[in-house]
């Protein structure tokens, strides 16, 4: 049995079905685990089959309920088939977390066209495609909850992050658009915007810096809370947005950035 963090009282996502894209590792895996801990049945969607299956195994071993589905969120036919698979297994989706993302370390002039397409494809088009095919099911079941993982890059320019910045800015406005369009259908749509969080994505990014140690020190110094965040800290914030504890919050951005954008 999964014991709730709230001391075994009511699980906060009991009887809900959640779908987490990019749920194999990093922030997505932490969200999938926290949602399962709180009683949700979780569909973990990712391109990384081995890691995705490991995350699902860990959830099921802990007494939760999870399945893995392979899909590239930037490919329409794969998203369509994946959504059909989740509906066949669980019957509905109450909570969609559009988390899958990739980065690219380049300015506009240095960004190759296919790299631009890939980053926009996963980080922005992926949010559109997963939402497009899941929203009708949410409408059919009387409502839902969508959490789009934005970034501090949804709000501030980051050096050498042209395509990523553009995609994450787009995620924020798509969030606001969907919040407005789907409020009458009782679907809340919010963005969760992390700052620097220690995941495989950030580890790889740190590794390609000319002086990785100096880079980490710079990040810590520019973050008011003075440290890099953890995937679990982001997951607990996602849990808050996913529950019915904030029914008047839609179209919002919840910053989980140690105060980075408050400066
Ligand atoms: N780590 C950070 O510092 C940070 C900061 C702000 C925002 N974010 C955002 O959080 C989200 C998760 O990032 P993370 O740090 O956990 O990254 P990560 O690289 O550690 O994990 C991302 C996951 O997405 C999967 N994925 C990649 N492309 C995919 C595709 N086309 N279809 C399906 N799955 C795909 C990967 O296989 C991986 O499991 C991303 O949207 C990222 O932009 C991360």
C-alpha cells in the first residue's frame, strides 16, 4: 500500500488517472512517482523504453499503479496511438502533465534548422499534440487538469538557448490560451516553471560547460535560495496544481525557481 505523505490520511489523487510525458526520468519521473504515491493511476510516456519501464517498475513495486507507453510527443501518429492505448487501459485521463522536453545550447545564428524543428517539435508542438488528443476525452468526462512544464525560459532570456527560449515562451502563451478556451469545459490549465533542477538534462548541460564547477557556482550565486532545486520539489508543486485544492487557479504560472525570476 502507498502511504500518503500527509500521514496516511486521504490520498490527494485517489481514483484519478494521470498521464506524464517524459516520465521516464528527471522531473517527469518524480511527478509520476508523487502522483502514484497520492493514489493516481499513472501512464508514463517517453521515448526511452528502458528507463520508462524502470520508473514504472519502481512505482508498481512501491504499491502504486503505472503503465509505460512509448511515444515521441512531437509525432502526431505516435501521440494518437498512445492516447488510444491509455484510454483502452484506464478509460480516461484526468490529469495531463506535458513535461517531455529537450534543450539546445545555441544562439539563433548557430542553430541548425533541423535542430530548431526538433526543439520546437518536442517542447512546444508536443504540448499541442498531447493536449489536442486528450482534451476531447476530458470534455467527455466532465473536466480535467493540464499542467504544462514551462521554465524560467518562459519569462527571461537565457544565453545560448534560442530555440528552447522560443518554445518555452510559446508554452506559456499556449497555457493561457487553453485556460481561456477550456474553462467552460471545467479543464484547468496551468504552467509549472522550474528554474535550475538537478536532472539528467541539467547534468548533461553542466558537463558541456567550459568550466562545469564554475558554472554550478554561478547558478547558485544567481539563485536567491542559493542552490539548485530537486525534481521532488518540482513534483510536489505539480501535485498541488493537480489536486482539487486550487479550483480557482487556471492560466497561471507557478515558478519553482528558488527566486531566480524574482530578482
Ligand atoms: N532540469 C531543469 O533544470 C529544468 C528547468 C526548467 C524546465 N525544465 C523542463 O522540465 C521538463 C523535464 O526536464 P528534465 O530536466 O527532467 O529533463 P530530462 O532530460 O532529465 O528528462 C526528460 C525526459 O523527456 C523524455 N523525452 C525527450 N524527448 C521526448 C519526446 N520527443 N517524446 C517523449 N519523451 C521525450 C526523455 O527521454 C526524458 O525521459 C522539460 O520540459 C524541461 O524543459 C527543466
